[in-house]
C-alpha cells in the first residue's frame, strides 16, 4: 500500500525517528489503537493510512519469518511442509505477541506431532536460528574437520536431542497408565527391551560381530573403528558421573560423532538424505540396546553405559566412514549418488555390511519384533550380505556389483583365515552341514570369525537337497560324532526340515521370548528343566558374565582367550562333549561340579587323541563315511564307559 504524505508530515515522522521518539521496535510492540494515536501526533488525519501501511509491512515480515523457520526445519519431502506454509499464507491478520506464540505452538505441534509449551517452542526457534548462523559460516572448500562444520553439527545434534526428549516426555506413559489393560503389550515390549539391553551389555562386541564383515572388505576402516570403540568404552567408563544417584548419564561422546556426521559435506549437500535409510547414520538406538534405563543402576550402570556408547558409537563411526568411501568411489565411476534410487541401494549395502538390515514393510512393527528376536536386523544384514541383495527388486546394477564384490572379498578372506588356522593345527570344519562349520576350534573352545554368517550357510545347506552316499536328500553332520544324518528320514520322530528351520530361529529369540520357549518346551538349551531362579537370572545376566561363571566352574585353561574373544564379539562355544543320558545324570548327582566337568574334558581329550591318530592312518582312507562314523562312535563309547567305570556308574 503506497501512502503519499505532505512533506511537513514526512519531516515530522523522520525527525521523531532520528530523535528517538519513535522506534520500529516500539511500534511493533504497540497495539493497533496505540499506533494510531501516536501516528496522529505527527500526521493528523493521515494516521490510519500510515498505520495500515506499517501493519502490512509487519505482516509480510512476520509471514516471512514463519516460512523461513519452516523451511529450515523441514525437507521438501516432509508431508506437513506444504500445509504449514499454506496456513501461514492464508493468515491475513498481524498476530500479537500472545497470538504469535500460540500460532508458533501450533506449527511446532504440527511438525513434531505433539504439543510444546511457549518456552519450549521459543527454545526450538532459538536453537534453529543458532544452527542457521553456524551453517552460514560454512564454505564448500572447508575441510571435513573444520571448526565451523563441527559447531554446526553439534548445534544440530543438540537440537535433535532436545526435541527427542520433548517427544519422549510427551509420549511416555505414566505409571498409572502402564497399569491399564490396553497398555499391557507396550509394558511387555518395554520389559523385553530392558532384559535384552542387560544381557547384551558388559562387552565391546560390535567390531567382532556386527562390524566384522568390514574387516574383510575394508580393513583400514575396520581398524580405525576398532581403535575408536576401545577409546569410546574407556572414556565412558571413567567419565564424570552425573549429579544424583540415579541420574541419566550425558552422551557427549555420541554427540561428538554425530557432530562430525552432521557437519560433513555429504550431509550438507544432501548425499546422505538421498538414501531412504540415510546410510543408517540417523539411527537413534541400535537393536541390541533398545533402552537406556539400565544405565541408571548404581555402579553397574556405568559399565552398561560404556558398552552402549561403544556399540552405538562404533556403528555410527564405521557407517560414516564407509558411506563416504562408497559415495566417493561410486561418483568417481560416474554414478549419480544424489539420485534417490542409487543412493538408497548403496545405502542398503552400507547398512547391511555394518550389521543393520532393512526390514521392509515389517519395519513398522520394529519394536514388537525386536522384543521377540534378539537381533533381527543383524540376521537380515547377514542374509542380504550373503545373497548380495539378490531378492531386492529395487537394487541398481552398480550397487549389486558393489555387494557382489563384498561377498567375494568376505568369502576369500574367511577361506584364507580358516586355511591358515587349519595349517597351524587348529580343528577347522569345512563342511557346511556341520554345526561347527566355519569355526576355529582349539583346546576347549571354538571361535566364530564369521560374525554369525556361518549359521545361515549351515541352515541353507541343510534345508536344500544335497548328494551324499549315493542319495539325494536333506543331510546334517553331528558335531559330536561327525556322523551324517538324514533329515526327515523314514523313522517316526526323526528331525524334519521344518524342525531344523524352527530350531534355528528358536536360537535367535530375545531373552524374554527365550523364557517363554523354555517354559513351553519344559527344557532349556542345556537340557535342563527351567526354574524360576534360572529364568530370572537369564533375563538380567550379561552373556559375558554368564560365560565367565561357567568357565570358572569348568576350570578351562584358555579362559582368558575365550573371555577376550567373547568381549570383542567373537562368539565362543565349548568343544567339550556334553553329558547326556541317564548315566551322565547319575554321575552328575554323585560327584561335585568341578569333577564332573573334568570327567567331560577327559573323555573329550582321549577321544580327540584317538580320532586324530585314526584320521592320519591308511585305514581311515579306505573307510566309507558309514564305517568312519561307526568307528568314531565306538571310540567315544569306550572312553565314556571308562569314566563311568572309574566312578562306579553301571
């Protein structure tokens, strides 16, 4: 609106601004009547026209500020972005400070999905402005570790953490609400998450389990992550405790890693967000640590927090470095990594090779599935890696080539590793039908360097027909006897392919679901009848602590090696025979635990000596598989009977 004032009025208003009688800030804070009154002093009857023009300018400025805030805090793909901007454009009235606060609250609620207070909305706007100021200082030629990039990244991470806490506070159930029947399932999911977090703690397992595949595909990044994981665990372990006995521990170490990610050029120019999964870089919680509540436990909470920080920090650190390497290499080969299809496919490769698979449509039930399965995303990541994402119809040829190269590197590296171990005298099982396939067995333990991939290979080899002893069928090899056993034979009660499939997934259940499984079967994996005490301890005892107690009972000489391997994610199992049957139970009831375990070790040792000697003889070469199995069974029976005879078991 154009206003033409006589010169004398213009001079009066100009002099009032120059002399300080009028200021834009004061006019902004005045009501409509107050502005009309003050303009009348300088322009007489023209006051209403001047005030209308001023309010139009104020409204335009106010709208621009709101639109700018929305554009800073939403993406083009955000479904609420257009609706929020349209609502602002439809507003024809200049909002008073109170009205502006309410309007801002509504916008924030629409963006976040929940209501915030005036103070919280103000904090969100201020933090947004701080982020924008830091972002404006960044230039494209700045190095990745520039202070300006880190300042922006840290500001964004603090903003995300603040908003996340507001959302958590808004969506968390009060104690009385938790007792309502409609919330029972949510309570079960929360409880299952707590037990899983407890069982998974007190170790630094990411580098040896979820991240082990990167050792074989990009050893430099794996080595850098291994050093970082130890650093994170150590720093968190000695970090200053928060005030209050049950206080929540700060996440400064994770914030530092996130700051590097958010300040990265590939984040700022949209490379990461071009992928639907964001290369796994904006994951809030890893599946084995679905909750941080155990960190509030006095003393033990510190160790839990160190484990959680090392795991989550290692995952983010490795994915960040790997994502950058993948993007850089792809673009050097002419691939447009800002293309959502290419970015999404390559993002899946990065996520799967670092232990986090995509669940597809099942992702909406992620929390519920996570309560039932121990690491369903990890299992899916191994499946995707082994199949080179063969079953993903949206995969691009370029990403499939990358996935194919990865599996070639992994298979060749593992083959070389197992071959060297075999040459050095370790016991290595090469046949995938055996449950010890892919393990390096020495002394009292077998070590799994495959990060769990061997289990899927063994399952596949058992449920897919193979040729043995002149017959096609489903076969497995007993790890105890080395005997070939046909799956789904003619005899009643023999194991079927469905049994094999079910047993595999029963072993992947979460601690809480495992208790239900044991109760329904009335038997644990160790063959014992489940008790309340044992089940409860199984829900709260970390795997590494449970293993330590078990090793101390058995008195194994290589306990230190086994504990170190398990602590860094290399799964460890006993090579000692298991005592099953009535006579073994009679022996167990007759002698103490240490003597019983020593008896098992003696039988195992004597059998291994005789079996090794037999396998080196010419007689072994002349035997067929059935003859070999019978001879091994005979040796095992003889050594077992010697032990029974020694202790008077008949």
